C-alpha cells in the first residue's frame, strides 16, 4: 500500500467549537485571516482545515495555540452578512493532523496528514456498537434533551467510528473531552471512551434525579418562599438595592455596633441577627427575633449621665420645688455628699410614705433634676402578675419585657431616677406575686445582675436610684419593706399649705388657665380661709382644685368684660367657692358626757374620731357600732373589762353591768375603722358616761390600753397631731413612750398645742374629765 501524501490546505482556527467528520455545520467567520483562508479555499478545491484554539481569548493564534488534531472539511456554501461576517456551511470529511504550519501573512496554511476509519467491522465492533447505542438510548430517556428522531438517525449508521463521532457530538461534553475523542484514531478505543462518557453522564443524571426528588419532597411552601427570597436577595445585591431583608440586616448590624452593648450581649444580638437573616419573613418566629433584637439595641447598656455633684445647687433646686419636707431633702444631700467622696456609691432605694397629695411623685422628679439624671416613672397600682415585673418568656405569644426593663428603655441611661409609684397597691393572684419579683429589683446585693425573662441577658440596675411611693406601709410585705429606706411624709401644717399655695399651686393654675398675675391675686387671708373651710386633708390636692375653681370663674369674669382684675380675700371667697364645706375646728362646742375625741391614722393622713357611749336600762349587753374592725372591738372589750375592775375606785355602781346595756358608737358608720390606738379614748368615754362627768372639749387623745390600765405606745403621732391641730384641739394626751416622736412635729404646731404624756389610764382621766377622778 502506497504511503499517503500530506495535503496542503488553508487553516481556519475555531473558538469554543469542534467539528467531527461527517458533521455538517454552520459557522460565522469574522476574523480577517479566517476570511482570507475561506476565500483561498473557495478559489482552490473548497477544502479547509478546521482545528480548535486552546485559549478562546486569543485573536491571532500561533501554532502552539492550536490543537494539532482537527478535521479536514469541505466548504459547501458561503454567505456574506450585512455586518461584515461570513456565514459558512461546512461538512467534515476526515480526521487530520498538522505536520507543517505556514504563515502566509494574510492567512495560515497547513500541511495535514489525514486518517480514515476502516470500512470493515468485526464482531467486537458490533458488540461495542450495540452497547454504545443501548447506553445512548437510556441516556436520551433520562435526559429528555435529545429528541427520539436523533436516536433513530444515529441507529441507522453502520460505521462504528462515525456512530461514535455523532453520539459524542450530541453529548454535553467539555471541549477538552470532545477533543480527546477526536484525537482517538482507533475505532474500538473511541467507542469504548464514548461508552464510558455516556455511563458517567447517566450516573450524573441519576444523582440529579435523586436530589431533585429529595428536594421536591422536603420543599414545603415556606422553603419554596425561602428559595425565592434568596433569589430576590441575590437580584437585589446585583442591583445594589438596599430594600428588603438584605438592607434591613445591614442596618441592624450597624445599629448593634453603635449600641454600646457589653461584649456578651453584642455577641448574643449578632447570633440572633444571623438566625433572623436565615428565617423567611413570613415565619412567625421572624417577627419574634426582630422584636428581641430591637429591644437589645434600644436598651441602655453602658450609656450614663454624669451626676451633678454640686450640693448647694441640689439644695437650691429642692427648696425651689418643695416647701418643707426637710428629712427627704437631707437624705438626698447626704447621698450626693457620699457620692462626691467615693464616686462609687450604689443607688439608694428610698420609699416616700404618706397620704395622697403631699408631693411624693413630684419630689422624685425634683430629685432627678437636682442630680441632673433622667427621670422615669412606672405605676405599680393594680399590678398582680409577676411577669409585669420580670417580663414574659419569648415562647409566649405577645411576650414583652417587664415594666422595669421598659422603664430603663424609656430612661435611655443606666443611672436614672426610677420612680416606683404606688408600690403598696400591688396584689397577687394565681399568676404569681409581683412583690416577690420586686425583691431582686430592690436588693442592692442582687440588682447588679437583674434577670428579665424576655431579655434573658442579665441587666445591671445597681446604678439606678430607685424611689418608691406608698400610702400605706402596712400592705407592703415585710421582706420588700426591709429592702427600702422608709421616709415618712406626714402632711402639711396650715402655714405650710399657705406657703405652697402662694409659691407653687397658684402660679401653676394661673398659667394653666391663661391668666396673668395682674389679672388674679389671692391674698393670704383668702388662702387661709380656703385651707380652713374648704379643705380637710393632709396634702394639697383639694386646695389645688379649689384654686383651679377660682381661676375658672376669674377667666369667665374677665372674658365677659365684667372686670379686668380679680382680688380674692377672706371676704369674697364664698362668692367663688360657695358656702364653707367644713367647720374650722372639729372640737366640741362644749364639754359633753360620754363623748371623747380620739386621734386616728388613716391612709389619707391623720384624722379626729368622735367616740360616743350611751347607757340604757338592760342586762349588761355591750353593743359596738360604726363598722369597727376586730382590733377596735378588742380595745372596747379591754376598756370595758378595766372599768368593771375599777368600779369601786371610780365611784361607779358595781352592778352597773347587770342594770344597763352599754352602746359604744363611732360616727360615720359607713367608713371602716380599725387600729390599736383607740383604747384610752373608749375607756375615757365609758368612764364619763358611767360617772356623769363631762370630757373636756379641747382634749384629744390616742393610745392603747391593757387590762390593768397601762397605756401603750402607738404610731403616726405626727399625722395625728396635725389632724388635732386642724380640728382646733389644744391639749393632746399621748403615751409616755411616744415622747421621742414629738420632735418630728413642726414647731409652729408644737407651739399651739399642750402635750400630756401618760403611762396609765388614771392619768388620762385626771386630764380628760372635768374635775378629774378621785382614785
């Protein structure tokens, strides 16, 4: 057999494309040298050599940039397109390999050696063809990207090498793999390689199918939404769009960095943010996590105001805002002084206890102003759920932090003045005891790591200055009361009320009613009359309401044009407020038998209490009326037993309890009355009724009595004394052990009263009854 000669033909380099023998293909040719090569081929015998570039980015490839194995093809048709490129229809003829490379300046020419597949086929070729065709059929069924007509046309091919080439051209192979098949000259090896490739592709398709089925089963609606949102996020990122969750997460990350959190809390916030980013927005948990992150960001973790440690300025601020209340002011100034000395004192926990209207809440605000701290108020009246203080766990629907953490968010700093208003009005039920939860808040040894169920991270409350207010200390549980420093505000004297009205209340009401000081003036004697005859209270709320009434009526007078200026004196108060509501001085007009004036302590301050005793024929029945509590009933029984034991000494008929029924009555029966301080008052009224001796009208008394007549100490001396002063009494009988409490009474009140200290009921009777009692 003669040796074949090499063929010299023009070269056309291909980019990303490969042509097998017997393939017919359209090509678009645009490079200058490629166009010249085509024109050269058309001039000669229409033969051209096609080979593929190793790197498609090279515009003018050299010999080393081309694969040596390519295809000798025939140009079937050429067509020039309007854009200057040439569309060519070529048909692959034979495999060919470059033996020589020539650069003809305007195009490349190569000398190639051609290869032909053998015409005959043996049994092994037939077996390989069948296997390849079977694999190809299975692949078509699995892929569904190749039509059945393609399989039919392939199955009609009889030459093994050509079948392998055609099948390879329809497989989704990389260019290197296609080139490898082109370079495989031996037909058996070529078919074997194609079978291996089809087998691998089938494995890949099987795996894709399994993955697809698995994903389809597990992909519920939320996962589908998540997939779509991820796509949306990717699109937004490409567009530079900061809307949607991507922008939101970036914004939250920035806010977390700027929130001045502690390192531990910051890490927690970032972890929650990472969870939030992965959860679809439609998920209920997404909003829960978002709210939690917002709370962590909005809480003050390290932000603090700097205390103004100028004691003189603080004292001036407190004096300007409040008249009197020396104990509270003194305590605040002491705190400031120690803070200045140590600069590390924990916030004190004060409890301002007293009747309504004495300025407890406004005093707390003044404390904040004097310290230059933020002020926040939380009302605890009616709170009966422990989670109101400690917060709800995040697993509950509508969970939120407790009132303490809410207050800290509102304050914006970690060292505010925090007012716990009406702490005595908390109650408990099946949902827990909020007062027990307050123990941790108000314990200086524990509140540096306060735990809220919602926030979960420990929060430092040790720098907070807590101020609580209460009307009745008796309703506050002992352990909670033990954690607070109690400062009692008993109430105001008449003189103090006049000062408060002049310096604070009147100016406030004039401003609120749109008046000026030139349009309304209230003289001191007018204010005094309002205090005496139109109010009876420990605080100044009723006084403020009466002044508001005067301002309203003044506004009407001025607007109607009747007058341009109104002056209120004691002479014209009745024109504005009507007839007096109270009689100044509750003391009896004359001495009376069986009527004693007691002093009582209530949640609204001190008050006077009339106790009446009457005798009627009977068999010694003791009747108690006036809605008395158990303690007062026991005091009455003790007083009755004492009088029975002292009938001879008191000059009373020893059989009185068998001849008379005794009725003890406390007027204002609809008002509940209880307490241990009415013992001597009941006993004095009883002795007066049995002896017929009148009780002095100017005398008021308070004290508990034993069965042997001893007088025991009581509480609320200041409040009771103020009520006695308001009622016009001049002599006060107190237990001897309460002598220390007289110092707390304002000097202006002490000067108007005579205090009698007693240790036994005999001494009480000597001072209370006209003519005394001979014992």
